[in-house]
């Protein structure tokens, strides 16, 4: 396991007392604008900029919206235009470095997935402008009943972060992932200390206990082939009868990237802006074309498309499913559709009712 190679070499790992977490957050804030999970009314959490370390909720399991909202905003003003002067690209108001704290392994895998998507044939410069000036400090987590990232092999990361903190009780096992992460450690003075043999045993024990804590698993073996064979399954009609086509699952998904583009003209009729906004393949208007025809009028067709894209099309293009097992869509769905139940039903040829 790659994490154990980090531990055994000691070169890319340190220890930090948990009581020093706020010192670390203050240090991170000196390198750029600090963002992290912050509590909301009702118990939910969201990623947002913070002014002081105490605002961050370090034990947050999942945020309402994933960290993609920082790198790929729900609404992004692309350009401004005038009738006489053409258009001008809209730049961000705060183009400095940003430090994202508290990303769990599944969300780091999601960022890696978006990196792949937006670096395709036509790379997305606005995304990478934000990505290149964003540092990631990850933290481990403890799964609840909606987590299934161990099934998607996204419960552990060995890249995609600058620092990664694993909770060992009274201390953190800190892995260094990049040169910038090493710069942070070097600037920290006595905040970090060398790894001790006892900490390696604790790290292994934590890893094993966490893996055993997952209450659900999803069958992933040969799933793309099984999807192809089960294309006409009654499962999709049953899901279509339940789905509200609200797009909540797409909105909270850390790897969904579909978007729409629209122009907003000001009241003078001569100036305006062009915006990009998140879209969802589940909404009724997604496949509607200019003459009003809709190629995916039925809800069952749309929900099937979403699953087939994530489990087949994405695998064919990138070699792995785009689902990272974070469980956000399960929590957000008002129809109580669970991706765990759907995938297992397809695998076991059972009908979701």
C-alpha cells in the first residue's frame, strides 16, 4: 500500500500534535486564502473562505456541495460584451493562492477526475487557472451509512494533495505530497516532528479499522458489461417513476461537470454578460433542441443515461467510473433513491421498487 511506503521511508511523512491544528491553519492562511468546511444551520456544512481557524469544522464528514464549487463555480461569468466594443473576458476578483483544507480521499479523487475531464482535447483555462493556484490539505474521515468509497477504490489517496492528515488520536500522521507541501513543513518550525515507529503501527491500525467500518459495499466487478446486458431492465422504469428530475444528485456530485451557457442582456439593450452554469442530464430540458423536440422526454431514459455515463462511458474514456462513493447524492435525493441500491440491484438482477 502506497501510504505504508510513505511511512516506512519517513522522508515524506511527519507527526503533528492534534492540539496544534489551529497553529497549522494559521500557517496555511499565511500562504493564501484559507477555505474549509464550515457549519451551517441544521447541521450541514459547506466549503467557504474563513478568517480564523476556529470557523473550520475539522470533523465534518461531507459538505453539502463538493469542493468542485471552488474550482468550477455553479455560476461563472465568462465575459462581458457591448454592441460597439465586442467582448472582454471576465477575470476573477481575487486571483491569489487558495488553500483548501479538509478534503477527504473521495473528494481528492473527484478533483483528480475533474483534472482529467478539463484537460481533454479542449482544455478549460478558467478551471486550470483556479486549479494551479489552489493547494489541497486533505484529512481522513470515518464512514457513515452513505459512504461506499472503499468499493470505488477512492478511500485512500497517494497523490492530488499537498499535505494529508490522518487522525491517530492525539496526533496526526502527516503525509507530504508535493514540493509546496514540503515548503509548508519547512516553514512550520517545531510544528512537525519526525515519525516514530509506534506511530506507524497506529497508522496501520487506523487504516484497517477504517476499512472495516464501512457498512455498505457495492459490487463493481464487471459492472460495465452487466450494465450493457441489462439495458432494457425494468429497474430503469421503476426508478423513472420515483425520480423527480430535480437534478439534486448532479448538483451535489463532485464529478458531474455538465453545464449550460446563457447571455444576460442589461436594460440598456447594448451591454451584457455571458454566464456558464451547472446543468443536469436529469432535467427535462437537458436534451431539448432548438425546434422543441426532446430526445430524452422520459424520466426513465434520463436517469438511465446518468448511470450509464458514470459507469460505462466514463470507464471507456478514462479507465474508471466517475463515481467516487461520497454518498452526497444519497443524502440529497428527495425521492430516496440510493446509488448503492441501484448498482447492487443491477449486479444482482433485482428490481428496485
